[in-house]
């Protein structure tokens, strides 16, 4: 019985940990102390998630997030684009356009 529970919990954690990368997903890795957090609203037609380092340390570590904020675009689990803020703690002004361009290409490739 304990083995069944352990297997079920493992399966859930693996599927849950990847679910934020399903289909076309835009993920923001940030921290609560960053005042100019980037809004994912322009991408709400797709999967969007925000992970705060204070609450989601494991996810930040697994994704090898170094700079905050960082925004990543995934397609079915594959990393397509990773934009890091660097030492300034601000994403480049072109972030939304870069992500949208990749999304447009992904959608175009589906046809």
C-alpha cells in the first residue's frame, strides 16, 4: 500500500511539474521584492504562470534561473526562448515583442 501511494505521489509530482510547460506556455520567474514585475496578460490566450523564488525555490533551481526576473517561452516542454533581466533586474523593452514573435512562428508552424 505504501509503495502504491509513493508511486502515485511521484507520478503526480512529475506530471504537475511539467504541466506549466504544456502547449505554448509563457512563464515568469521572479521575486516578490521586484517592483517592476512583468505582466503576462498579453499572453493570456496561452498557458501563463508566475513563480516567485520565495515560494517556488525548487522550480527556480530545476530551471537554472540565475537572474530575476526571467521569462521563458516553452512549447510542449521545450524551451524556445529565455529572456533574463541581468543585473539591472529589468527585462529588456523588447521582451513582449520577442515572445510574441516566437508564438506567432509556433502557431504558423502548426498549419
